[in-house]
């Protein structure tokens, strides 16, 4: 597919989606949302790709939010539909069988912070800034921000960000658990790709099942989550990769995982 709002690159087994509207600080308009969904579908079906990185074009922004121009004229029904379209994208990321790493290179505000939170792992440049400034526009987050933020950072910290609309630094985001790692700006893509490549060398069916177990478990009680895990454990025991991984260990060599 021909993309106009995003760039799609592949390097070995790692694919990178770059949101490419730097003159609008990569704001999420309908085009970006639709193309990201299509790109994720394309990558899910590409057996060569094992890990996906999402980042923003330019030096300034990861994503500075939903496109405020598009938001400004919405009526109630259009508002619901727009919110749902964004939420479908966010769930799509968790539903991918491949790990998705967010490389947050600058402003991650509003929909940008929501997009970052929808990723499996978040690595931020020390220049990145985070916030849910919707309230300063008289609106509320619509892409899952009121739900994922308290789950990640706790109720009080989430309320502070949601109700004041204030921006925080990458270091503060790390302290509250909103990001997982902060790196020097110039190292962001190298560090992200190096983690992505390490994950890409692991067994892909297992990484997909780990995602399923973690997301299932985050939404349920411990006992049900563990029962779910046992079933996935049974499933992974049927794979060639399981046979290869255990055999390679016993033969003292590196495993060659085929995703079968
Ligand atoms: N939607 C649409 N356009 C946006 C945008 C958004 N969320 N964020 C930035 N832009 C546009 C600006 O309108 C500007 O366009 P223009 O050059 O045509 O006027 C361009 O991106 C550059 O932004 P600018 O505001 O000039 O950059 P800055 O460095 O002065 O400020 C921010 C950076 C991030 C502080 C500021 O752009 C901002 O507050 N953006 C909105 C953040 C927000 O509220 N997001 C939640 C939306 S629900």
C-alpha cells in the first residue's frame, strides 16, 4: 500500500512505522489513524517481521496529539465515532502477535501519550515530554487516556496529569512508570532497534503468546490469568521452536527459531 502520512521501513526482522507529519508535530489525523491500522495489518501478515517500532518524524515530536483542527468541528456522534476509531487502533497494537516498541522522540501529548501507552514497551529520548492536555482544550482524552494512564501510573498521578493538563519530562515519566527507559536523544533509535533485534531473535510464537497472557492477565484475576497461561503453555509445547530451543540448550548451541 502507498502511505501518505507514515513511513514504513524494514531492517532485518524489525519494522519501523514513522508518523510523518513533522510540520504539524505528527498530530494524529484520520489519515494517520487509518494508515497505521493498515500498516499494522500488513506487518502482522509479514512473516519476516518479528518486532515493530513506532516513532515520530523530525526532532521535535513523537505525536503532539489528535489533530485539533479535525476535533474543533465535531458533533456528538462524530465525537463518539472519532474516539472509537482511535481506540480501535490502540487495541490493535495490543492485539498484534508481534511486540510493539514505542520510540518516543519528543512531545507525546494527548493522543500521542495515549499511543505511547498503547505500546508494549516505551523507550523515551531525554528530550521527550508527556501530558494529557485535553482539559486545556475543554475536552477529555478519547483514545483510552483515562483508562490506560491510571493503570500505568496509579490513580492520583493520573488524575494530576488529566486534571491539570500539565506536561512532564521524560525523567519524571520514568519515575512514575509512564515510560520504561530514558536514553540520550541521539541514541534513541539505536537503543530501540538493539532491543527490538534482541527480541526478534527470540521465538516469535512464544513472544505472541506472552503478549496474550500479559494483556489477558492485566484485565482479570490472578487465578484466571494463571489458568489462561497454562493453556498457552500447553499450546507452545506443540511448536517446533520449543523443540529447537530446548534441544539447542542441551546441545550447548544457539537456537534458530523459525516461528513454527
Ligand atoms: N493538532 C493539530 N496541529 C498541531 C497540533 C495538534 N495536536 N500540535 C501542533 N500542531 C501544529 C501547530 O498548529 C503548528 O502548525 P502551524 O505551523 O500550521 O501553525 C505546528 O504544529 C507547530 O506547532 P507549534 O505550536 O507552533 O509548536 P511549538 O513548539 O510552539 O509548541 C506544543 C509545541 C506541542 C507545545 C504545541 O504545539 C501544542 O500545545 N500542541 C497541542 C498539544 C495538545 O493539546 N494536544 C492534545 C490534542 S487533543
